[in-house]
């Protein structure tokens, strides 16, 4: 199926530019931090295992390299899930937070922080702390509830799913606020920092878990590109083109819920990546999901690595949570997007 639309550049050129930017931004992420490490030392340490002093080698191998790789994986997951949901809802304003996954994760994490003193908060399960496991469980449970509410014998209603997501998000927000009220100062700070999103807890275990999820979804999601192109024409038209629309909706929600749940479990709530990136790529290369999905994954990875690098240097020696940086970038973009949409109507 061929989707026609005006575009600023070709998908091939956009992909080439992103592939050039990806290693450059990644190297910047490795160089940036309270301790500046030169490019020569980074290349020597990463390529040969030698070079630099022992402190710099430890910083690269234990702290910055897993953090940069985790940023790449989380950014690509969030952006890809955003592109999926925007295609499913046929709305460029759609965002992974719309289906309530992030809100459910916040409740799960907050429950563990406030009532999980009997748990080993530093104990790990598949590289995840108890807080992260709680966030993952909350995200999955919320996704299941919303999906069940939107599903009837007649099929899965996208509109009902959207409304259910908004309602569940409001309910989850009230639950999180209640838990914050009950928390002491230390718990409240941990809840706040987690909701801001950060990558300070990056480890090779988390990288491995996120890489497995990203690889699994990376094999399945590109296969949905043609069906997503068809559903852009409308559900009836997609059915006439041979697309099983109900099964497509279920698959897309499962993929999105899994991707966002893993992302919030390992990095907290990082806003606006799933909204900004797919829309910018769509403006550049058009709505064809055969190009939109992989290019969104690349752009999302680049954006989050760049935002994390900026978060480490904007208020030295402290680190600004990366979710704050993406929100500062995303909120003005969202307002601009609303203005553009209003002018078109």
C-alpha cells in the first residue's frame, strides 16, 4: 500500500542523517558529566580497553556506557510506542500516557515506596529494584483494565479506550497523591524523583532487560506498518483491504503497553518523547509507517541521549532529572502543535 503525502525530505535522507547523528550524540553522552572525559580517551577505553586512567575507565564502563545504551533503548521504545498509538488513534496528539500506562506505573512505584518497607528496596529481580517491579506491575495491570473496559462482543472501541485511559489516569493520579500525602519526607522525595524520570539507576542488568524487550518488539512492530497505513484510511476501508482490525488493535495495545511498561520500570516517567518524536518525523517524511516506525525509533534514541547529557550539565554538580528536560522541550512543542491543529480546522 502506498501512502501519499507531502514531505520535506525523503525517508532515506532522514535515516542517513539520524544514523550519522546517533554515534555523535552517543559519544557526547559518554563525554559529558561532572568529570569530562576526552574523545580520545573514550575511544581508547571502549575500543581497546586501555587508555585513560583507572577512574575514567570505571566511569565509562560502570556508569556512562550502560546509561547511554539504556537511554538509547528507552528513547526508541517510547518513540515507537508513540508512533503506534498515533496511528491507532489516527491522531498526532496521541501519546503513550493517554492509555494510562504511566499513571498505573506511578501508583505501583508509590505503593512500594510507601508500604514496601518489608521488601528489600535494594533487592533485585531481573535487574529491577522492588520499586521498578512495582511500577512494571502497575503499568501492566492498568493496561489490562483499560483494555477490558474498551472490549465488548462487538470489538475493541478506540474511543472507549481513550476515555477509559483518561479516567483511569485521573484515578491513578488521585491514588498517587494520596500515597504522597501519607509518605514521610524521604518517601515523598523518592516518589517525586521517580515521577520526574531519571537514568541514574542504569546498570547492565537493566540494559539487558530493556534490550531483550526492544529486540522482541523490533521484530514484531515493523510488520504492522502496512496495516497501520491501511487503518489511517478508516476502519471500514482497512477491513476492505483485508486487515483484521480487531486483532490489529489488540496487538498494538499489547506492544505499546509492554514497551512503555518496561521503559517506566527502568527509567521512571519520561514525558513527551512519545508525542514529540513521531510527529516531527511525520512532518519530515510523511505518514507512511514503513518509514515512520524505524525513523521514530532512531530519533527517540537520539533525543533521550541528548536530553540526558543536558540534564547532567545544566545545574552542576547536581543532575536534573531527564524527565524534566524532556518536559521543558515537549510542553512548548505540544502547545505549538495545538495551535497548528487549530489553524487547520
